[in-house]
C-alpha cells in the first residue's frame, strides 16, 4: 500500500462525483535525476487507504522498460502495458494528467471505490 508520505510530491487532478483523484510521484534518487520512478493516479478512502488507478513506472519488469499498470481494467484483464510511447518521469506524469478522467471513470465503473481484486 502506498502512503502519501511515500511521494516526492502529489496534487489533485480532479473529482468525479465525490471522489478526489490525485497524482503522486516517487523517484530515486530524485525527481531531477530519476534512475527509477513511479507516477501514480490514485484516490484515498476515508480510512486513509490509497487506491491506485493507474501507474507509469520503470520497475524491474521487462528490464526496467517504462510501462503502465492499468488497475482500472476488469478483473482478469492484463494490467501491464509495455507498448507505450513514454520516455521518462515527466512524460509519464503528462500521460496520466491527459488520461486521468477516462482511467478514473473506468475504475469507478469496474470496481467502484474498492481496489481491483486481482
């Protein structure tokens, strides 16, 4: 589970109904020179649980290739998308900003305010 304190920075991108969606960014060693990074579209439940909707990162899958984790998809659908034209942290953030409403609405339609089961 991600906590707000895990982010270098975060900000609200918008609301759908009463749900506030935010983008948070983590980078190591820093956002100025990231060797590894994750940019996450999420919302937070009243108990503090962070529900991830989509994430752009360069984690150790497929030799560190930048990819999108699409937690908004239906259960059983592949969530990892390696076929993206994103070249770094800033492009990943711009990608989530551009598509947040579509991803957020699809998550609410498929899973409500719960996490994706698997």
